[in-house]
C-alpha cells in the first residue's frame, strides 16, 4: 500500500502540546456534521496532521463513537492527497474534526463533509491577472 493513502501514527495529532495548540487557535468552521479546527505551524516532519473527536454527550455508546471515528479516518485517508498538494512547503497544517451530530451518519455524508472541509482549508489561489 503506498504511503500516500495510509494513515500512520505520525500523521495523527496525539501529543498534548499539539492538541493544546490546536484548540487554542481561533481557526475553525462548521462543515456539518463536523466542526473543523485548524492551525498552521512551522514545518514539522509531515505537511498534514489530523485528529478526530466524537464527544460522549453526542453519541452515548462507544461502539457508535468508534464507528464514526473509523468512517472519518477512512474518508480523510482517501482524500488527503488533494489537500497535501496545496500546503506550502514550509508549513504543517494541524486539523481536528469534532463530530456535532446526535446520531450516526452514513459514509457518503462523512466523505462529502471531509471533501468540503478540504476545499475550505486550501489557500486561495492567486489570479495571475491581479499582479498587473
């Protein structure tokens, strides 16, 4: 399996310091059923790192929370290549997905939300005619 479609531990935000930095940032938006929290930091080992949070007050059963985390990670894993291509070479983007819905979602809904959030995370492209 190529590295571009895998999701290794190094690609996840698991250090408390990174989590605190991410949640202290002011960058966030809602891409239902997720709140997407993001932060650009100076380049680390990888251009993109992620985390998924499914609050217990939203989904009471652990099996449901685990399923939503699996579906979210899978949708992220399959579409991350498009976002990585747009990240500047001196930057690492930290992204957190926080589930907002009170019920389970189907995979197409999750995938669509991840793709939409990636479109919003991409830096705006400069129009070459604006430089004149």
